[in-house]
C-alpha cells in the first residue's frame, strides 16, 4: 500500500484502476485510457496531481538563490504570478529534476517539482539555500487537480470565488495567482489549455465532485502519459535523469546562457557539452510501419550509428505510434527502430506532435 | 467479474480455445486479459500456413499501455488469422470471444485436454489472482 492523496476515495468511487506511482496509489484509468485522452483533446478532463511536491522559497535573497540553482533564469520573471519551466542541474550538468517556478513576490517564489524525486530535490535545495539564508517550506495538506482541455477553464471556473473568478479567467498562459484559499495556474502537461489548481486537502473531494458534475472527465496516469507524449513534454526518469545533459534531452530552449556571468550550477559542464560536435540529438519519431514504439527500443540510423527511444507509445490523436528518442548527431530524416527483432521505418518529425487539439505533423500520415 | 463462456477451454496464459466442427481450433484472449491490457492499438499476427509449437510465440497484442505476447496453446498449422484486427484491434476489447478471435489452427495432434483449463478451473485461477 502506497501513500494516498486526499482524492483517493473519489478515484475508487469513479471506478479507477489503481497503480503504484513513485510510492503513491494513483489512478491509471477509470475504464478507457483512450476515451480519457480524447476527452482532454476535445473537451475537458481532470487529473489528480496531488502527489507532486510544492515548495515555497522565501527570503530577501531568494531571486539570487534561484539564479544560481536553476539553468533557466528567474530574472525573466518580473510580473507577479509569472511562471518559468527549468531544469535543476548537478555539478556534472545532469538533470536532478525539471520543475516550474512561480514568481509570487520579491521575497517569495514557489516551485512545483516531481513526486518521485521529492526527497533528493528537497535535500539539494536545502543544501544550497543555506548560503543565501533562504527558507525552504514544503506545502502539505494540499491537493492539486489539473483541469485540461479546450473547455476546462470554463467548466472549472465555478470553484473559484466570485471575487477572483473574472481575474482567473483573464489570466494569461504560464501565470499563476492566489484566489482565496486556492492557487490557480494556467499551466499543464497535456498540450492543451487549462489550469492546475492547488487547494486545501479538506476541500478537494467537494471540488472534485463539482468538476465531475460539470462534465469534466476524470483521467488517469495512462492518459496523462499519452497526452504529454503527443505534446512532446519530457518525463523525468524516462527522457532525462542525472546522467543526461538537458542539451541531449530537448531542453536546450530552457537554458539561459545570457548573461554570460550568471554562474548557475552545472554551467561549466553544460558549456563543454554545447561545444561537443558529437552531442546526441533528441527528436520526435513517427512510425510509418504498423506497430508500437516503446521505451528503450534501439534506433538504427544507417551511416550514423544507434540511439534509443526514451518515451514511446501509441498516439490516440494521430492513430499511429510516436516516440521521443536520443539519436546520433548528424543530418538525416529517416531511421529504423528494432521492434522485437524487426527493423521498422520511422520518420524524424518536428515536435510537438499535437498541440491544442491539432496534429502538427506535416506530410502524409499513412 | 469477467465474462467466461462455458463451452470454451482456457489456458493459464489467459487464452481461450474453441473446437470448430471441422476439427480446427479458434484461439483468442479472454475477457479478463483484454480488460487487464486496456484499449488495444495493434495486433501482430502470424502468417497463414505458419507452423506453431505449443508454448511458442503466436501473436503479440499491444495496448496503449504495453505489449503482451500471446503463446500458441497447442501445436499446429495456422489456417486463418483475423485480418480485421489490423484495422480494428479494439474488436478484441469489444468482443473477445467473437469478432475478436485471433487465429484458427489445425491441430498437429489430438488436443491434450489435461494441459488446458475447464471454465471452472480458469475461474479459480482468476479468483486466486484477485486474492
């Protein structure tokens, strides 16, 4: 038996199949993973993400601390509520975790980090916070629900008090705000519009039921994974970990190289990797043959070498299999994947595969 | 509670077998198996005329979650495969004992019923898995 979120009983009531996820008993699906996937692409779905870790950082030097801790630069965050996606690196330039940081005020930033990496993240943050006299406070007794899909905000808005609702609905993507005892952020992990809502654990069941009644479909970790794969959003532990450079995990866009005198943890090794001509590519694959791409399958690129699928699966939106893969350096557009001893043909395609309900792949999908 | 027709034979690998009037045997996966796999998205079928060896690879069923091998429950020759699964693998989810059949086999020898499970024995196996 693992840890249970404040919504565990609601999952059972909705017929969830429960699985272990990083020590938590979480819903895998509530009947059909594919239908949950389509609900998010076409209307609205909700995910219990209460297992994720919320950490508040406070102190006069908190901005300075985060400019040292994170590979992205919180100096980009000047407007209260603005959020930023970043890697947190070790000295070797490997990824300890990926996270979202919110600028609340000049002495308060909020981090949302992964559940499976909670302990090492907190230890790392605390270890480095001391020199900056920054206080690290994990938020507990909270639940977090992600409502995602083109209709999600409209259907979920009733949970926000009148006083805040209009402002919340007007909030731009990648911002968060406090709304009474809720924290509402226009963020997510599906490639669709929506909110992630942090709420007191005591209110979670009532709000979940309210969302159900509004027609928001409960969705499990299965749909969460196919949705994030279509959106080409990385999964920590699959696409990157402490042994992987963010530059070989499609995270180059999250590294703030300027200003050059900002000395964030891991910067030295990262610059060496940036200059390395043999640095691996991180690409999207579309399977042209029939079959399903899976994690760890071997990618064979004729004349260039071999790589590996880091996240593979079936795309319910496209109706074919897609994958994220780390592959050899070089300019090529075709490759093959070893699926149970057979070499199947894949195309290298730009990512995301799907965004806001639309397939982004150009060219014919057989 | 999964559906379990009384006129079929079963295996501990969650396959079902039905004897046809012409002496051939139709094979599929059980309702329990399709439910555990979830929405199926791809089925890799054997070739017609392929020789199967009992316990050897016969097909692969892939759901959004995972790939799962289907082993040949008996030795024999593949007479027919359910080509419709190529375009519509979810037939297995919708109708595992009917339109979701996978392979029809001409047995190489008399079927050893002692190596297979009667419906009540398969039910016992499911109960034990749940416990």
